[in-house]
C-alpha cells in the first residue's frame, strides 16, 4: 500500500499543481515542438526523403531555420492554459484520493491512486483540448512556411469563426483517450516511486530533491509510454483540414496503419522520451516546493 501525507487538500493541490505545470512547460516545450513536427510531417513523395529524418535532424533544421525562438513556437497557448490545466489536474488527483478515503488517515492502494489519476485526466480535458489544438497548429505552421495565424489568440479567433466552438475543441475525444489512462499511470507511478525511494524510518515528505526529480522524471516516462499512440492520432486529427477525417480517430488510425504501418503510432517517441524526464522532474519538484510553501503559510487549508 502507498503511504502519503495526510490530510489530502485538493485546494493546495490546485495551486501547487499550477506552479508545477509552469515549470514543466519552460523545460519541455522545445522538444514538444519537435515531437509535433515529426508526428505531422507530410508523407514524402516517391523517391524523396522525408522532411525530417528523425528527432535530431528536426531539432537541427528548426534551430538553423528559425533560431531558438522556433523551438518555443506556440508556447503562449500552453503557458496560458498550463497553469489552470495543471492546477485542475492536481486538484482532480487530490479530489480523487479524498473521495476514496473513508477516514482522513486512510492510506490508498496503488489501484486507488491510479483511479484518482484517471479522474484528473477527465478534469483537464476541458482546458487541454483547445490549448493542444492551437499549439499544434502554430507548431506546424512554421514548418510549412505559411503564416495563417499571427499568434495563439488569432488562431483561437479564426478557429471559432470558421467552425464555432466545435472547431476550437476538435480532438477532445482523442485528448480524453490519451489523458485518462496516462494520468492514472502518471500519478500512480510517482507515488509508488516516492514510497520506494523513501529510506526506512523516514517520511515521504522529507524526500531529497534528487529523489523527487528522479521519481517525477520516471513518472513522466511511464505517462508517455501509455500516451504516445493516442497523442499521434490527436496531433494528426487536430491539424488536418476540415472534413478530412469524417469518422474521427478511426479514419486517422486506418490511414496511418495503411500508409505508414503500426510504427507510425510511435512517431516522435525519441523526442517525447528525451523531453519527458526533465520536464516532469521539473513539474513534480515545482509541485512539491509549492506544496511545502503552502503547508507553511496555510497549514489548516
């Protein structure tokens, strides 16, 4: 069974999670840009090489063609959305844990922690889906050389003008398919690793910074190991022209398997895994630091 600090405060989780999310974006956005460009690059013509031969080739071409700023294209959308999104994510996890406790000092099992994590994935989709849609469109825009959108707000306005709220929330089902199981794995793995790394006789709340970084980074890797296939489908679907996939993710899946094989579901794998460890290590360290600060200034919250 998992040992955890008591009592659980969803409100503190909300604020600490928001700070952790900001830390994640600053560390991880450049490789997220690479991941999306790899996932959405056009199929090469017969006899022609692909636009990017892999993660490092995409990184090199982006850096040479657009400079460091190119790696941070589309970051405004996740920064604007990430604070409330991660706040809601960690709030959902805290609430999921609280709902499963009969008494405030109950220690949850790992399946219960997984279930609490899945609830957090449901909570975040409302914020995540439009932010992901805008981010992906801005990230691939620079690669194609077109300038349809001048920024995140302009992109949101054009999407709403063209297709209403459905255009902004295109890809919501795929975001749910990605985030619900992945969030369960994310939080369960982090709690398990924290408990495993806590020396005997010590409290999990006193875990050292290197151990928190290791637990958070590895949790990010486990999260993305589950999330990559639906993430590839989501990126393709959200950046496709209107009407290209009338049956949603089923059409995207059929096209990918038919044209590029099962391995296409793991496009961007290297970029994701290189990004996952440092970004999520930063996220959980930010969360733990903020949580200790909140416990200090508002112990009864």
